[in-house]
């Protein structure tokens, strides 16, 4: 067995043992697993590889970007910006049959593209919309199903901790840029959004759910007047995208003051959270601290979130560098060439393995366990890197619909006060299977992405 493949097997085994058997957190498991593979370089070379890994991880823009997105989400929660967006959405969709379900789905889409957390999505959106749906004609069971099913948008739409982690895995980091994956995932995630809206429509018709109660709907003029500034956050998303692709990119590339080199230095995943955070501060200034001491206390309260995510992603890149140096990429490519499978067969195989492995694991742990292997396997079939990575993220998001480890289902059922085990059948049927099919069709190019 080559050192590259051995390093991947040791890495996965240590993480699974540390997480599942010793019941330790994933960030800690990542550190231990990274240290465990260093001796495979040889005892004399291990110390230098140790230092090289730390240096490589420290230079990754994704590490900073992941922290910036977390801070952005915390600011948005602090300023209650999402609630003002929901009010506007309610004014638009509330009069439609099953309108509360559409608003809950739209809120999950918005929160998912901002927070990147499925559990956070279920908790934040579920707190507001589950009681609301229950009061507007939806059963508590169905309301919990919708919130749990939509929560996976925190992974299947960028950004997400799983996306950042995948970018740091061996075989991925050296072949795929964060900007390319960000844009492709928006497109792939868009197909899952359409599937979730279709699910709301099906449930609304099947359960004969009417519009939201009239007294709960503000006139659009009123909700827009009180919350229109919350829409400014989309400028923070659209502006970096417009500057780094399409006509905007071509125009600035041709300009002497910018040029190709200058435009390549603009990173979507760095500038989106920065711009959106500034807009959030501006929009929600009245709800934020006004003193230096207040800001210090606020920032200190965010430390735990940064520690967990930062450790995971930083040491994912450190381990990626180690396995790359040990030759994992060429070793895996050579091994996968021995598998004679058509493209659709490889997609089905990788998807099924990801779902099976993800049953007892979180989405993050699933990406760690099979992310690089699945990505390399799909890439070996001629699937473009950003598409292969998007398929892996779609497959890994299915872990939120399957027992036994589905935090959004347990969170949503807690809010609705229903048995969580009763959610899994509709979650698998109306959310898990459609996302799996979308992942396969995206990989085959039948569902187009940019």
C-alpha cells in the first residue's frame, strides 16, 4: 500500500474512532488525525512536514473566509435582520394557499445562504415559523417536516462549513478554487430549492392548507417600509459576483487600472461576508452595542463559534497538505482508473456510499470521511472539479434527512412537540431522494450549472 492511500485510511479511521467511539468533538478529531499521519513521511521528515502543514494552512484564504461568514451570521442574528426579511416575504406569499409554508421555505433559503448551518437554520427559522404554520392550517407534524427538510439548505447552498472543509481536503485543495465552487454550488443549490418549493406545493394541496390568517399579514407597503433596508444584504452578495464574472469582469479586466492580475486578486468568498457584515452593521446599528466595552463583550461571546469552525477548517488544510506531500492524489487516481464504471454508475456509487457513511455522522464528518475520495472518483470520470465538489456536497446534505443522526429533525420536532421518528419517512421520500437524484443529474450535466 502506498503512503498516500495509507495516510487517507489512517486519517479517516482516527476521525471515526475519535468521534464515534470516544465521543469527542470533530475539531479535536481533526487535530489528532493530522498528527497521526505525519509519521508516514518518516520520523526524520515528520518535524519539517509538521511545520510546512501549519504554514500552508495559515495561508489559505478559505480559513479567513469561513470565520468571516460566521461573524456575518452572528451579526445578522444580533440585529434580527432575518425577521424583517420574513415579514416582507409574508406580505408577498401569505395570501397564497399554504403561504406560511412558502415563507418558512424562503426564510430557510435566506438563512441557509447566510449561515451555512443546517442546525442553526432549523433552530432560527423553526422558532418563528413552526408555531406560525401550526396556527395557519399546517399540522405540527408537517410544519416540523418542512423546517427539517429545508434546513439542509445550509449545506446545499453556499457558503457552509462543509463547503469550506471540502475545499481543504487532499486532492481538492490543489485543483479547485473557492470562487468557482461558490458559483457552481449556487446553481446546484438552486435545483434543490425548486424541489423544496415543489414539496411545499404538494403538501399544501394534499393537506388542503389555506392562506395565512389575514391579521398576521402586513400590507406589502408597510412591511417594505419597516424592513426594506434588510434587502440591502443582497448587494453584498451580488456585487462581488458581478465583479468577478460575466460582463463586469470582462470590462474591468480590459481596463488598464485593473487588468487580469488585479481582477484575479478579488475573492468572492472573502468579500461577500465583509460587505454583507458592513451592510448588516449599518442596517441594524440601533440593535448593536454603542460602546467599546459593548463591542468587546459581543465579540468575546462569539469566541466559541470561531474556535470550533476555525480549528476544523485550519487542520483540514494542514492534513490536506500532509496527504498531498505523501502522494495521495496520484495514488488515488491510479487506483480509481482500475474501476470500469460509466459516469452514471460512478455517481450512483459515490452517492450511495456518501449516504450510507453519513447515516451515523454529521455532514461535516461525512465530508471528512468520503469527501476527497468521492471528489477524485467523480473527477476521474471527466466531471468538472466544481461540479464534482457540488455533487459531493449535495450527497452529504442528505445526512440531515436520514436516521439516526439528524439534528434538524430533532430540533424541529422539539419545537412542534412531535415524535422525531415520524419525520424520517417524509424527509427521506420528499427531500432525501429528490436531492440524491438532483446530485446525479447535475453530475451528468442534465441539470445545467455554471
